[in-house]
């Protein structure tokens, strides 16, 4: 049995919190672009050994600081990295 290397949820109508989502250590590529997932990016994702690309564009409900070490990060159309703008 092969291990999961790619997770593509491109423009899937999924919604819910992303912050508790665990990924297998074999993951290399994740695209959650165009979803209604919300919350912050798990910092544990930046420690995955083979993780090479994360696509998040057009996911407007994602917001937080971006954990250091996330590769190939595309965040256009999100609120990621703009968390300081939300403070009073």
C-alpha cells in the first residue's frame, strides 16, 4: 500500500477548522485552495520531512501568522500573515 503524498482539495466546498488537521509524514504537496476551511495553519506542518509545496489561494477564512518553514507557500486571497491587521 502506498502512503499519501498529495492532498488536493482544490475548490472543494469543505468547511471547518483547519488548525487541528494532522497530515501524514509522507505528504509532499497540499492544495486547499478555494475551500471554506478556517483557522490557522498547524505549525507541525512545517516539520514534515518531505513537505515541498502548500497552495492556499482563494481560501478567505484562513487567518493567522504563517509558521516558519512552510515551503512554496501561495496565500493570495487569504488573511494569512495579516493577523496583526485584525487587532484593535
